[in-house]
């Protein structure tokens, strides 16, 4: 029979140490996951020697039920860092990767190749940062008693004086407590019918038709891992309000996509082409406002799609926030905004940044 840790909350570090020592486990400083999320600073994280964070460890609370935290020590070598990244992905496979049941509306299960791509990303430096954040969510859910775990395995491990990995202990399903908790909302990775990738605050989705080789309009080469990092930048681990807005997209490319492109040998993107569907998004909504605000916004190009064989793209007059979109001709519709992407660290070239220790 499976149980969940029924006592939410956290213990004082002293109590944790005492519990561990009593079991003969190495006394070490264990840190709980941060109580709340903060927006990922990917550029800063990539400057650090390691990205996966502390090793996840389990320990018994005073009542014998398991809790999860992280050891404070950095990894001794690349192999340990790799093991931490692998454990984060193992946790994601159980809790976050949607393959069969539990499909959200309009969601599709991830195919094997898509899961392999996510794994490659999780093992990369940038992916390690994002999946560390996803894992911290899992630690918080577990310590709140929201995740189902194998109580028999936990008892056997305690009797043997060792602890299993968290990814071995949990089933990936919510416990009974978790199913009724308002705040139990695991992040989800799933597929949709389409091309590329998309994000919402609590999900990243991959298109069943894979990635394009080149971005539309600009023709720049696509780096799928950098696109994944871009999408994570739109989630609750980055800035969930940034998607589909000119400034938000420009910042997402600068903060979360370009650093990965450069590490992977792709040139940084200097322009982001935002496709606007006038049928769904009124053009006024994507304008940051008129007057002075409009003068400083990062949009410097307006492009219309003009009907014909083939469909052509041409410059459009700039529309006004309070008026209907203008078009060069009757058969043309404003569809694309060219958004300038600035390097967030002025004067520092993306190219000079350090490369991965694992590559
Ligand atoms: Zn975006």
C-alpha cells in the first residue's frame, strides 16, 4: 500500500542533522528547496561552474516519513554534476513528462524522440538550470505530502540503513492529499499537433512535426535546445507574462535563447519576428502604447503578408494603437513585427562567454 508524507512543513536543520546521524548517514548540511520560485537568471547561472544545484537527498522525519532536501556541497567532478542532472530528468519523467493518461485538453503524449530531445536538453548546462527548477517544485510537492510514494520501499531502505533516490521512491502520481490540494499543480511537458514549441506558465509543449530548420522571415538557423530554453523563459520559472509581447519576446531571446545559441555555436539572434494574427490578437494589444512609449519600444519593422502566388512579405506602414491596422494594399495584412534584441549585458559579447565543463 502506498502512503504520502502526511506532515507538511519543514524541519529545522539541526533536527535534520540529528535524524540523519541517528541513522548512521553522513552528517551534512541539507538545504530545503527554496520556499518560493524566483525568476531564473540564466546568463548568471551559466557563468557559474555548475548548474544542477545540490544533490537531492532523502531523510526520515521524526515520524519516520521521508523528506527531501539538497546537500550544499558542489559536485566534486563532472560525473557528479551529470548524475544530478540525470536525477532531475528521472524525476521529470515521473512527474512532468506526459506520455499516456493524464492528458490535458488538446494535449498529445510525447513521442520517444521528443523525450530524448528533452533529456539532451536536461543534460545540457542551460537545461540543467531549468530542470533544477522543475525538480525543486517536485521537492516542494513531496515535502507537502502531495506526491505518492512507495512506503514499503522506504521502510526497507530505512531498515537497511540507506536511502533510495527520490526518483525511485515516487510513482509520479499525486497522493490523495495532493489530489485535493488547491496548490498542487505539477509542471507539464507534453505534445501538440504542430511545429516548433510553445509554452504557458505551467507547461512546455513540443509540436509533433518537430522543429523547422530555419526561422520564418529571418531565415536564421534554428537551435532546438535554444528554442526550448526560450520556451522555459515563458513559464513560471522565467517570466510568464513575456509571451507574444514585443518587449517580452525580445527580452526572452536575449536572456534565455541567445546565451544557449552561442554556447552551441549558433550566432545570437538580433531580431525576433513576432507573428501577429489580427483575427485573434488586436494589433493595439501588442503595441506598448502611443507617444513616448512607442518611440522607445523595440519594434522597428512592420511587415505585411500579401496574397498571391506565392504569398509575399513587404514593409507596412506603422499602425496606431487606437486605430485599425494599416496595410500597403487591399490584399495585404499586417502579420509580422520585427523586434530588436539587445544584448542584456552591454558591451559583453555572447561569444566570449565560457563554455560548458561537460562538453
Ligand atoms: Zn517566445
